[in-house]
């Protein structure tokens, strides 16, 4: 049985302007290539939001980073998501549906 996942992927990155943006970018870069189970996507987004808020508090002297998750086009009938940073262009991130098929154990 195939499980549904989303692939967290950094598609473009830009030069960071301050320590907050640098730390947010490092956090996002660590997640690059992560597979997220479709039924845990909502929990992942909440955790992601909380981590960015924590970084905002840690670097309170920098302008807080705000962002939105946008639903965009569909792939194989599944919704794609995009992460948009308001007021700063740290990077572009997409959550693309992926089907995980385990490799046979005969190897």
C-alpha cells in the first residue's frame, strides 16, 4: 500500500539581510528534502509556525518575519502548497505531493 506524503522543497534562496533571516533560512534548509505524511501535514505546519515565532522572539530587535501558506495548483489530484514570506525574500518553498513506494526487501 502506498502512503501519501508531501515533499518539503526549497526551490529558490536569496541573500539574508540579518541574523533572524539567516537563522530562519538555516532552519528551512534543514527541512529541505523532508517527506511529511499527508495526514500529519496540518501538525507539521503548526510546528513550523511555532518554530518561526520562536526565532522571531529570539531576535526581537529584527523585524519579525511573517509568512503564509498558499494552496496552489494540483499534482496527480493532490493539492500543492507554497510558502510565501511577507516583506522579506528569504527563499521560496513548496510542499509537493509525493507517493512513497518502499523498495522490495529482496535486495
